[in-house]
């Protein structure tokens, strides 16, 4: 049996804002099973998928920057550092 919970409880359980849950609903990533309620397992899955995408994007973007011998990002000049 799936846990059908109010958006407020789902947000609290997952650690995101209620607005984030509603954004996922509006974008089609999450279904509202009843007015103001979502499946907690589905919401948790969407959260995990978003985290993976965020990590993948960070990794891809960080490959554009060089690192020193300690693995720290080197300071860049010009457009890439906002100067």
C-alpha cells in the first residue's frame, strides 16, 4: 500500500518546500493523486532523480575548469570568473 500524504507532510519528509512539490506537480514530474495529496514514495523518487541530475550537471560543468595538484579549482581570469 502506498502512502498518500498531504503536500505539506511530503515536503517535510523529503526536506523540500511545499512550493517545490507543487512545482514538480505543475511540471508533470509528480502526480497529485487527490486534491492536495501526493504519493510519498513517488515524491521521494522524484527528489532522488533531481539530486542525480544536479550531481551529473555539476560534474559536467566542473570538467570545464582546471584543478591544481591538490585537486582544488584554479582561479580563472576573464568571463569564467565574472571579471
